[in-house]
């Protein structure tokens, strides 16, 4: 599989983000042996046949990419982000930490939660819009 990219090889860029055991990880920092028995999802595993995952569709609709190199990691991080929000897991900018249930997904929440994924081209406005759209679709 060629979707997951090697970027910095130091866990600083997020290009290698995958979901392992239900959590997003930087695959460049993780030994495969540690995830023996875990389900590992890469960008190739998101679509169901010809039907794209809502995050993939939103990235296309909002131009959440430019050169595309970081896009697989960005999308994988966004998919995990939506799961974290649904579970009510707070971030550094979550205003109400005692509130149970889903977190309100504001642009600041998205930026904080996606901060481990860098885009050298600067497609951040499209990425934030894509995550907001995908969040709206998963709430209905």
C-alpha cells in the first residue's frame, strides 16, 4: 500500500498517520510488533468500494489538499478526530471539560486536534471546512 507517506520520520509532520487499535498514531514512531493483533486502518481502508468515506468526500469538495502529499495523514487524523469528538474526549481548547457527551466541534477545536498534521502548501482553511462538513454529515 502506498497511501501512508513517510514525511519527517520523527513524528513531527503527521504524514504517516494511521488508525491502530482505534487510535490515531504516527506510524513512523511505532513498531509494527506493538500493534500485533490490532486493526490498522490506512487511507486505503476508508472507502467502501466506490463509496468514499465522508471525510474523503469533504476533502475533495473543500479543496483540503494542494500537492496531496500530506492528504492521507490529514484524512486519517480527521477520521480519528471525529471519533474522539463523538466520545467526548476533550482537547487543550475544549471550554467545558466537565460536560459529558460529544464536544462542540468549533474551528479552534479542529485546528487544535489537527495540529499534529502539517501541510507545507497551506491548505488549512479547506481542511477545517472539510472536517466541519464531515462532522455535520456524521451527526445526521
